[in-house]
């Protein structure tokens, strides 16, 4: 079983749509977005996903009420921390990196996902810590997403 992970899409609709194509093509069974959608229309761009989306708000997400309303059509959104169990794995997602390390060290989760830094981070100790980089590409110039194999915890970073 595979999941798709993205973060910091920052209203880059063409890249969000490419991410949707990648995730649908890989047959992921869940997509996790680690925040900074920005506007409600960015959520609408994910509506063609063939699976549920779990998201968390980031620091740049403005229209939270409308974003949350749009999310009702595709999955669930959480204010700070999302906790989900899928494929026998317990996953935590948040936007801020300073929460990722302590939550990973708690031993409660198999995978801890975060965003905010726009930098790719893949570390597997007892817990997989993952930042997929930025889908929007505005800061680093690289538009990336991650695909995680839940059985092996192998991570593939895909440039869009």
C-alpha cells in the first residue's frame, strides 16, 4: 500500500494537478498534505484524486473556513495535528518542523510528516520523518512530492 505526500503547494494549481496525476498513476490509497494550500481553489485542484486527502493548516492558509468547507468534498483537514492509521501504520502530520522530532521520539507513530521549510527531509530511524519539499516550487525552484510504501517505509521523492 502506498500513500502520497505533499506540502507547501502555495496556490500553484498546475503543480497540484501534476501531483494529482502522479498520485492517481501510482494508485496511492491516501494523500496527506502538510499545509500551506493558501486559497480554497487550491483544495479544489485536488478534487480529481481517486482517494481521500488528510490535511493540516499551515501558517499561510488564510480562508480557513472556506478551505475547511472545500475539504469536506475530498477528506479531512485539521488545525495543527492530523493522526491517521492506514495500512497498519500510524501517521502524524503537521506543518511545523519543531513538532516533528519530539512526536517522532514519542514512539507513538510509524511516520511523522511535516512541511513549512520547503526542504526535502527523509530520515528513518525508529520512525520515518518526512518532509516532501515544496509542491509549489516558489522558494527552491523544485516542485516535489513523495510516495511512501507503507510496508517497507521506502520513500520516493518525485519532481513534478
